[in-house]
C-alpha cells in the first residue's frame, strides 16, 4: 500500500478552502502575513552568520584554553557575535529591508554577465 506524503493539487485546494472558511481571512491578509513571515525568516538568516562565526571562534578559544578564563572569553566572543548579528540584521532591515538585503547578497552578477554574452 503506497501512501502519498506530498499532497496533490486537489488536496491543496481543499486545504485552502477549509482554511479560508474557518479562519475567515482575505487573500490580502494572507499575503501580508506571508510577507511578514518571509521578512522574519530573512532577519534570522542575517543574524545567524555573525552569531555562528562568534560561536565557532568561542568554541576554538575554549578548546585551546579549557579553564574558567577560556570559558569566559569564549562566552564573551559568542555574545559579541550575537550582538553583532542583531545589529547587522537591524541595519539591513532599516536600510533596504531584509528580503532585499538577502537578495543582493545571493545575487550573482558575474553569472548574469556571462549569460548575456551567450545570447
């Protein structure tokens, strides 16, 4: 007996109908909610990079110096990474918006230039 894990399009239509009837949201409200959700996920993505860098540096410091001083320095470096991540994400949110910031970071103009040359 085979069970579909991914629902087909008819299932999605039924799910949407049930959600719209029970929650009673308009399409505009759903799109605004989706936009806010994407902005929040991108905020977390921007914040994650400095946080992970700080955590890895903190772990490296603690591995090399496993006493209380090493732990204190590692925690301070990790905390600085978290603070740096929050500051970077807030700056990106104010400047262009987190989705625009992520789009620019992930863009590859060199590939776009190469594709123009082939056409």
